[in-house]
């Protein structure tokens, strides 16, 4: 056993010994190549699978690769093992998705409706945040306060006016002007996808509305 322990883990005899049932060689090879598992994990999509589950699946793939590797074929072990590790991690991800889908399928229509509503509200807020990036601070804040985008309750126009020391009508103008900016295609991609308005016809309609708004302001 002392001679086996001195073998280079990349030496073909190490794999032969591990495949013959030598626990020491198997553990040595597992430790030596464990970095492959982490390398695959970085590139593999996680889906619904927990990190610990994906890590365990990857190590099972490494273990099977060691037991099946044939050094006489002239293939690099890391290349050979990568496929086993990747496939086992993918199965863990796939199984996690199947469990998640089964859990959703068991929900009542009311529960599913609540989940969809919560998701839509989350997407709406995220879409508004993305559109607000790069706008002047006051324009950003009027939307944040009016729609409660930072965890607070939505504020009325009058409340925002009192907070800033301006009239309710001025707040309304700021809000409407900002909403016009948010309607622009470059600032409304997520929102348009959410409400199925991400097509040429919808963008042309938005452009017409913006021009009409600008003409109304100049009168």
C-alpha cells in the first residue's frame, strides 16, 4: 500500500488500483480532481437545485468517471470527467425543476392566481426601477414615492407636494412628464414584455402619444 500511495494521481496505475477496489487510491484521485467539480459548477446553470445538491451530484459524477476511465485510450482524464460531472449536475437541476413543477401543480387556482399576481407586481416594480436609471433625481423620486417602489406605501400627489413644498399640480406634472419618458422604448422593455406591448405597433402608438403629450404642453 505504501508504494500505491506514492503513485502520481495522474498515473494510469492509480486509476487501475482505484478500479480494483483500493480505497486509498480512490480517495487520492477524488481529492486531486475535486477542483473539476467546482469548475463545472461555475459554468452550469443552477436552476432550482441547491448548491449542496449540485456539489454532491458533481462529486458522484467524478467518482463514476474515475471508476470508468481507461487511460489506454489516450484521453485526458479532466476532459473525460468533465462530461460525467456536467451530466450529473444537470440531472440534479432537472430533478429540482420537476419537484418545483409538481409543487406548483398541487396548488389551488386561488394560490396560483396569488403567485401570478405577486410575480407581476415584482416585475412591474423592477421594470419601473430599470426605466428610472439615469433620470434626474427628482423625476426618479416622484415615481418612487407615487408607486411605493422602495418598500414604503404609495404616496398621494398632495403628500409628495407637502413633502417637497410644491403644489399638487406641480407634482402631477412631474409625474406625468416622467411617465412619458418611461414610455420610451429604451426605458420600457421589461414592462412592455410583461404586458405584451413589445412590438412595432405598440412602439409606434407610444411615439404618437408622446408627440401628442409634447404638443399639449406647448399650448
